[in-house]
C-alpha cells in the first residue's frame, strides 16, 4: 500500500477495542518500545494507518506536551474511528498501567520503609540509571544530526544543570532557535484539506471545560486544600511536559520535593523505578506522586482521590491536543519552520535527559552531595568519600544485563530487585 492509499478501517468497535487493549497491556519499555509496538500493530499487521500518516502523527505528538506514545495511540484511534475511537484507544493505553501503579503505590505507602523493600528498590534504582542512559543514547542518535542540534543539546544541559533555568523556557528557546536555524525544504505532499476554525474552537472549548471544570470545582469546594494544590500543579505540568517523562522529571522533583514537600528525593526515585515496571506511559509516575502525597497527608482515601485528580489533569489535556490538532497534522508537516522547531525541541530534550541521568546517578551512588556556586552557576557534585560501592556494583550489573546481554526490561527489573536484596543481605543482613 502506498502512502497515498486510504487505510482500511477496523471492521467494528469491538475489533478496535481488542487491538488497542492489547497495545495497552503490552506497552512496556518506554516510548520507543511503545511506538514500535503501535507501528507493528497499526501499519504492518493491519493497514489502519499508512507509513506517512504514522510518521507525520508521531512528529506532531512529539511537538505536544504530554506522553507522545499515548497521544499517538489516541490519534490512531481518531483516524480510523473518529472521536469515539480516539477515546477508546487513549484510555486503553493508560488504564492498565494506572491500575497497576495504584496497586503498587498502595503497597509502597504501607510498607515502603521496611528494610526488605528498600533493598529491593536499590537494585531497581540501579537498573533505572542504565535505562535512562539507554533512553539518552536512543534519543541522541535520532536528534543530534548536525552541529546546531549538538549545540542546542549542550546549551540545554548547561541551562538546567548549572543555571537551573525552568524547563518551559528551555523548550521555548529551543523552538525559537530551530525555527531560525534548522529550516529544511518541506517534502512534496498531497494538497492539505481545509479545516473549519469554528469546529476547532468548539473542540477546544469542550475539552478545555472537561479538563478544567473539575479543577475549578475543587477550588470552590476546598480552596487551598491538598487536592486543589495537586490538581493545579499537575495541570501546569501537563502543559510543559515536552519530551516525555524523562525530560520533565528533574523539574517535577524540584517542585514536588523542594517547593511542596510532598515526597522525598528517595521516594521520587522509587516512583520512577515503579513506573518503569508497569505498562503504559512513564508519565504515570505522576499518579504515584499524587497518591503518596495524599496518603501521607490523610490516609488511603485521600491518596486515592489525589491519584484520580492527578490522572484527570494529566491525561484529559492529551485528548484536547489531539482532537483539536489532529486535523492540522498534514498542514504542520508541510511547514519547514514548525518542523525545525520540533527538531530543536528534540535536541534540547537530549540535554535535559542528560541532566536527569547525572542527577539520578548522583543520588543513587552517593550518600552525600554538595553544591558548588560561582556567580550564577550552581553545580551539584558528589562527596567522593560517600560513594556507595553496592550501588555502583549493582549499576554495573544492570549495564551488563541491558547492554551486554541485551535482556528484556521485564526480565532485568526482577533480576535487579533480587540482586539488590542479595547484596544488602550479604553486607548487613535484613
């Protein structure tokens, strides 16, 4: 089938539900694995999307805030079965992982401080260091294809690591540089169909109300309460999460740990480790944070309410972006400056993920850190005498399993959990 050929729609909504349900249950391994799975299911195994439609939609979703893989699934459902199909596809991509995260977060809130649990998490956190580095390598191979992308990536790293520039400003700056310096001739495409601006405004108004009305209600009922605070924070986060969860995690840690005091740094690292073990978008780590903030303040019931609020304000805008923007995807793909901005944002994300890699490795492998300050620069450096040899050895083991033996992530994580338990037991006993 050529790119110009019309894709074959699903035979009925039952078939669409079955296919996207399978995608949701099997979507382990982060965005790269999830996108590859959708390509196989939707382009190769059944002709629901053409290759060009899939790639144009992927580029568009990478330009949006939020989880690009979930938004790509929503677009695919919309493309083949309208808004109803988009809702089914998007929800099925999120709900299985959200249910698992809720269960794991509930167990963690109950037993998270038990030495046995902490030993298991030490191995998982060591594996996450390697997983983040692997994501960095994969993204950099695609994003850094010339001098300008390398310069943007380096500047983004220095801005967030040494200058603590807010993540949204880094994204805006990269987009501006890309629009100026990364412009390429647009490929030849078929005529782009016109889209009704009235219809777009109606979609924005409807989904904007669906997204924000519950948040407004929380402020009316309990202004300044924890649920309203959680809702506002994660609604803001949903607008600035360009580049996926890895890119925004450092910003989230700064706010959640430093400004709000909902979680500790160690709990945030545990949250990422748990999110890596579940299907669905990695940004489900926000659900864990919301649940733990509520549970620690008022028990399981408040934790559940905070988790639901977090899920709502995190994922409802994804449907807004897709249902309002999907009709414009072919037009955007034909605009060189917009594609240049997208490529520059992706390059900046490389620098931001590098920052996350450094931050995560420092906190896992060193007991003590200190800040070195010189003018506007402030750099976090390790106290070398506090190096944790066990964590270093576990990280080397994870690297051997993932990069050397190329084991599947779902095999590596339980192996590393048991390795953490064994190492801790051998050194000190539990």
